[in-house]
C-alpha cells in the first residue's frame, strides 16, 4: 500500500494523533488514506556538517528549515521538521541524524517521498560552502550537484539561492526569478535567524526559549521565530506567555492557523473558554480539521453551551476517534437524550475498550431511571464532578498541511476551466493578495501563471514590475512596467515607475508618471499619496 505525505502508514495514520500521543492520550489508527499528491512531495534532510567545527552543527538544520519554506512557496508539499523527527523516532533513527546518500535513499523509500534533498556544508577561510543533491525517488536518479557559497552573515540568502536551484532542477520550466528567492526574508538579521535555528535545535526548553526570545527581540517581524517561541512556551506549560506570543502573529500569516490552534489550547488551560472558542473557530472556518472542530465544541461546553453539533462534525470527518464519540455522548446526555448518548458511549468503547471512564458512563446510561434534560449543558453527567468533554492537545500537522495543499490544487483545477483572460484576472488578484501580505515569491508565481493564461495581461506585468522593484532590480521593474503600459495604461504600473523615478531623483519623470496615474483614476489614494511625495521631493531639490 502506498501513501503520500509523511505519509507512509507510519505517519499519515499515526501522525494524525502524534500530538495527542505525546500528551499521553491514547492514539487511534486513522481509517482512510489521504488523497495522493502526485510528484510534489519533498523531504529535505538536515545537511551534514563536514566543517569539523561542532559549533556549526546547528547550520545543518537551517537548510531544511529554509528549503521547506521556499519550496512550499513554489507550490510543493514538503515534510515538516516535526513530521520528520516523528518519523525518525519511529524508524529508530537518531533525531539529529545527518544521513548519508544510502541512508537518504532508504528513508525516502520508507516515507514514500517523490524527491529527497540532502547535502553537506563546510567552512573554508570563513566562507561557508554547501552542496545539495536532489534524488528522484521514483527513478532512483540523482541530479547534478548544486552548490552555493557565502559567509555566515549571508547564510539565509545563500540557502534561498540554493532553494531556487533545487526548484529549477525539479522543474526546469519554473519561472520565478532567482532574485525573488534570494530576497525572501531579506530584512531578517543574521543573528535573529541564527538564534531561531539554534532555538529549534536546542537540547532543553530553557535554551530553546532563550534563543527564540532573542530571535524575536532582534526581529519582531519574523513570524517563524514568534510561532516557534509560542510553541516553546506552550510545551513548557507557560500558557499565558504562549497565548500572548501566539496572538501577536498577523492573521494573514501562513502560520496563523497553527498559532491560533495552540493559542486556543493555551487560553483553554487558563480558563478563558470564550477566547479559546474564538481561536479554534478562526482555525476551523478556514481549515475544519476534526481536532480543531472538537476543541471548539469542548470550549463551548465549558461555557455552558451545547457542543453536540460540533462533535457530530468532528465524527463525520474522523469516525474512528473515540474521544469525539465520548464528547458527543456527554453532550447528548446533557440534552436528556440518554438512548442516543448510550449509543455514542458504546461506540467509544468499541474503539477503546479499556476506557474506564466511558465504562462508568455506560453503566449510568443503562440505568432505566427516567431521562431529564440537564439545565447546565456545560457540566458533566449528574453533577459538576462528573466527566468533562475531552480536548485534543495536538493536530495532525501532516493532515493540516496536506489539506491546505489540496485546497490549492482544487483552486488550480477550478481556474484551469476558465477562459484565459478570466483565469489571468483571478491569478493576478491572487498574486496581489500574496504581494500585499509580503509573500513575494508566491506573488511572482501567480503573476507568471497569469501571463501563461493570457500573454496580454497588463496587470500581470504590473505585478511583476512591483516584484522586481521589491527585489531591488530597477531595470527589470522598469521593463515590466513599460510592457504593462504598452498593453494597457494602468495605475499600478505608473506608480512603480513613479517610485523608481523618485529613487533615482528624476523629478520631472516622476511627475509625468504620477500625473498619468491620476488621469486614469483621479481618486486613487496611492496615486494621491505619491503625488504629494513627488511634490515634496521636488520642492526640496530646488
């Protein structure tokens, strides 16, 4: 049987309850295999330290961390660090393993990845040199070695550049420029990035938190470090700190759903059930995984609300989790529906025969005493000392990420059915959304797909002009902006030219460009703001 994701039976069945198992809650097998993701599942392994400098061991983990994020942005599904560590543990491999080529092949075949990226790094005359190799698992073929070099201060852009090489080797038609990869996270200080990786790999929770706090102090706007710090606080049971830290991630950040899941748990454990329910609801409305929906229901019951509908939704998504049936039994009993509650508690015991708490409830429910609705559905059977609905401490990271990936595939399939100009317009809109959130790589990917759908899309060229400007390539930005205007004059392209003119102190050209934008849209707020900036700089230069 073949599965995808960290997806061997080992993972996409067991991993779905990995967080719960780590919290010493019983783990149950999952009944269904996820949909296959053909040819786009990647495993990036830690790079081997061949420098002979033990203090650089942490750099090995920097490669999968950065490569995963860049390759995700490029449209691939990567196996996360947490999934990889869980797999290594269950394969009996050291968690800090730096695999050889032979070991990499064995791991790849075990985990059913489509591609595996591994490599090594060394230090020569203070210059870090890295070599990566891409294994096509299906063909058992290695691509040619990919190399990158730079000093430690340039570690992040160096790995970004390597990510572009990896992407192009896997897909030679991939059109995003190397400069866009290299510019990703360009504002992150080298020390902040180093502390972030060292925090991920630290041996103790105190060391982990110390490094991650320093990373956040050095760069408050580096979301991966803030998310990791919040997770570290949560693991250390510092729930107030966890809730505060995780709540500071922007809601449009790619890590926001994971952050709010653990923020919800942290709030729950501090008794703030209303806020916990809101946090779980934020996640479930975007990605309704059963453990998230269950927790939303549990938080609701602790506030005295009826969570039965949410527990039923969780069961529909995962009917083999006994806790969801247990929770529904409690909710139904609170309604006074003892027959339905008994059916659910019996289902719980079929799935987990040794559940002594469920056995006790079954005995109570089999009592022929007349049923009475409990006026306080937030409490347990009979009284407040009875059993409470069960929270899930972890979610299936593999399932979570695969679900998001598959939603993107569904969206792509929908777009593929549209006529070229309509598809291009949708892709430009998506690209603009990514760009506004600072996801420049994803934005460029969408703009280039838009041009494949409609080579005459002026707004796609305007989007690429903004990307080239953000990447620090004024010549490329001007070229794209002019190509856009030649197809159809538009405000975004003229504003790119205006900003470039201002940067090069060409006041007359900037005035002409911004005036052209205002003629197209006299009420455009961005154009009005640029007009004031041009006039101010013009007055200052006289």
